[in-house]
């Protein structure tokens, strides 16, 4: 008993210079110094126990036993929870209002501080960074860099694709905001994996730069806590449940705890990259969160060793160019007046930053082209979309009940044999069309709900945008006719869908 008590007292003394704090979730953390570099660890973690055991061994020449270690951890946890400050945690990048920080994660503890006046290296950083195992260091950035040096590492990429990659990287520098998913597509020999690897390494190098797409929630949880950027290689298909998880990681809602009660950083979003030969994104909500970058085949490819050596040489200048652009963005350059899409903050930020860069294409124009690629891919992925578009092109418009619309589409499908797995009921058709509504709109097909029927019967007008004004609303009178609705002055039928639409 006496030995345990003595060891506990000694351990407490050895931690007197450690800085205890809590996260906003009430999780106990500690800042401790090793070789002059501050490290931030969860109190109950292998990293902190290793640091504590190392100090004890250096002091006594023997290993610490479990009982005094548990006693000290309990005491420190109580102090951290009841008598300490609260700090935010960050992973690789941090947005502190008028300043941005980029953790180089090197053995000197250096961090890049970015302000509207410029950027510089600091070792005394006001924000706390976590550095999980496998995180590799960034090089010291070079001033007056050039973003064009990045292009050779992205294969045969077009101007729009290059603008998307640069904008995606700049968005990451701006801190833990909503994070779009960067998707490289292209045929064989288009260097998709190399492009993914080098793009990730610009801001978040890792000893395992590429990995397979996780298949379970637990695998996702472990993956996203290995580093900031997630780079998943050679995707051929994404299941609906995995697609939903990717959406939550992109724009928030995924549980990022890597052990019960402990989070790696404040943000619950992560920037992600995917690559594959074919368009594997088949759901509108995921497509709305994506930046599509097509790559073309390349005629001559350098060896991996040659690419790595060239990248190591140019990396500091590429990083410096991004930092220079971030300075320009913080200085309040001109931004878009009418950004469109889900990622308004990103569009505004990148439009301010890119004025400092020499790009052949503006990010806003590249983003619009990416949306067009997404629309085409989604329309091709669901034959029901093509069936409906062809149907409306023939008829002009359609007004009636869900059952009528389902029956009419089914009859046309039998005639054209274009959709082997046709929805089995009007309810199933309505559910599928809920997801297709935004795609159809961008194809020029609008779906307008209406409850003008007797007893609140729901109906919907489906038509091409060019014919929206063909039938004035006051001339469209709905009457009840048995189980069907007709509209006087109009010989088409309509579609009724659920009021709520999928989040896109």
C-alpha cells in the first residue's frame, strides 16, 4: 500500500507542469511537453500513459505499475472536468476567426499562422492540434510559390478540373466548414490514384495515403480519425447506406468518436476524395456534395520514384502558393455576388482567394460544369429518369393521380421495353421520383404539387419548363370523377408525390 501511494504521489508531481483542459463535450484532455514540443492527448489514452510512463522511468529507472497509474488518471480526470479551462480541438487545420492555422506536424512543433497580412511559422500556437498516429509532416512552405507546379501531378486534367482541385484545397485551409467530396473519374491509364495521392499529400500527408472505401459505420469511424483528408481508391459501386454516410461526413451528422466519449477534433466533417473508372455516384444527395473531376488518359507516365522526387522538390512551392492565396482571401478580396449551390461559403471564399492565383478557369464556372457532369451521370444511372423524360417529351405534360401516372408510364415502358425493373406500385414510383425531382428539374421537367381536388385530393402537374405558361391556373379546374381526377381545358393527367423531398 505504501509503495502504491508513493508512486501515485510521484506521478502527480511529474504531471504538475501538464496543462489540463476539457473539450466542449466535457472530455478530459491534457497538454504535455516532450523535447520542447507541446502535445495534446486525451487523458485516458495510450499516448498520455506512454508519456507518463516515460517520465516515471526516467525518474526512477523502473516501470510504473497499473494501480498508481489508474489512481493518477482518476485524479487528473477529476481536475480536468471540475477545475480547468475549455478549449477546442483541431486536426491539421484551424479557423480562429481572423486567423487560420496549418499544423506542419513536424518534430519541432511548427504551425503556419495565416492572417490578412501574411503567413509565418510559429511554435507557440494558441489552438490545440491532435496528431494521430500515421500523420506525416508537411514541408516548410516556400514563399512566392506557384500553383501551376501542382498540375503535372494530376495527370491529364482539364482547366475546369484543375480549378476544382485548387478550390477544394483552399476550402480545407479555411477550417472545418462543410466539405465537398472531390471525385476523380476516368478510364484506365488516367493516373487517378496518383492524382488522389498527391492531392491529399499537399495539405495532409499520411503514411497510408490511399485506402479502400469502408463498408461499415465502425470502419468509417476508425478511418476518419487517422487523418483529416480521407482518400478512397478505385471505387466501382457505392451502396445506398454508404452513400448516406458519405453525405453525413461531408456536411455534418456523422458520429466522429473514435472511442466511447472521446472525439479527435471539434469538427464532425471531413474532406474526402474518391476515384474510379465509371460514374459510381447514383444518388442525388451525394452528387450534390461532389466536385467531379474527369481525367483523360496520359501518353507518358513517369515512374513512381520520379514522381515522388519531383513532388518533394515542388511541394513547398505549391503549399506556399495556397498560403499566399489564403492571405488574399482573409484580406477581403472581391467575392461572388450570387453564389449558387450547397457550398456557398466555399464559393465565396475561393472566389476571393483565386484572384491571387493564375488559373485558366474560374472556380464558379468549373463548379457549374461539375454540376452538369453530375446531372448527366445521375440521369444515366436511373433508367426511370430517361423513361419519364421521353414520356413528357411526347405528351408535353401530364395531370392526374399517382395511380394514373404509374399506369401510363407502365404502358409506355411495356411498349419501349426500356425499364426491366419498373416500380411495382404508384407508391414506389412516387418514392423514387422524390429523389429524381431535382435531376428532372435540371433536365427541364418540373413537378408541381396541387391539392385542388375534392376532399383535398393531391395531384401534380408534370411538364416541360417551356410549357409552364401554356395552361393558365385559373383555367385549370379540377373535378372528381370516380377514382380519377380530370382537369377541364386540359387532356393530360398529373402526378401526386409526397410533400417532402429528399435532401439534395
